[in-house]
C-alpha cells in the first residue's frame, strides 16, 4: 500500500479508536521497516520485520509500511 493510502486509513479510523483511550493518545509514526527506523539509514533491510509496535516509553505506535497489505493490517 502507498503511504498516502495508509495515512488516509489512519486519519479515518484512529480518532474513533482513540476516543476509548483518551488518557494515553499515542502518536503514530510511519516507517518502511524496523531496521530503517532503528538505524536511521534509509533503505536498511533485514530478514524479519513486525507489522507495527508500540513503545511505552515514548507513547508511540510505529507502523511499518512495507508490511501493510490491506486496510485490516493497518487497523490492527
């Protein structure tokens, strides 16, 4: 999926979900994959990659765009 499509889904669904969790409201960041996010090197790849993760210390949801294949992947 393209980044614009992913952002459109997040913008449509996230406000509805976050209503139930108004005390934490994490921010959402998009990255190609975990390797690129953690290394800071554009184009960095590896063999395993999660679809997304939540970082408790920064209250951030990281969504890895290379693993988003459909609307359901993003919403989950």
